């Protein structure tokens, strides 16, 4: 599938990570949007919590890019199998793979996102 098949909010979500633009990433979500991230003890809800999370992740990297390998759209839900490549601030290269599932609301914003990736593996690569 091509990028054109991905809803705009999901395109922006992946592009914002590559630009390391936390504000753009947060704006993909509805004001009370929810993200279920692996490793987080509870769901992240609302722009403040989402912003704190993504700023922490992006701060670990000099560069990072996520590529949508496979995209599956059904109604207002989109599942994306992705591959991420980045370089940590310490110069170490990182490879991340996972699946994100998005539920898009009637206003085109992410209402709920479920992330399936391994933060411990990412941190192990960053730390060497």
C-alpha cells in the first residue's frame, strides 16, 4: 500500500516523529486522545501526557524515522506495521519494529492508539 492510503492524521503522526516535532505529533490526537504505549504503566490521555511521553522518546535521538511497511485500513481504524531507524545521541544506531493501531474520530484526529513495540529492546540498543 502507498502513503496515500493512510489517513492524514496517521501520515502526520509518522512524519512528525521523523522531524522530531513533538507538537505536530501531539496535534494528531484529539484533545483527550489516548495512547496505549508498551512500558507505560497506564494509558496516556490528553495532550499534556502525550507531549511528555513523545518529548522523552525524541530526546533520546539525533535522528529517527519510521517507515510504514504495511498499512491496513478498515473503516475508522488503521493498523500500520512499521520499521524505525534512528541514531541515538550517543551515536548508536537503533532498529525498531512494531505495529501501531489507530482509531480515527469523525474530525480526522486520533482518538485511540495502541502501540505494539519493544521499548526495552530499543533502550538496549541505545545503551549498547
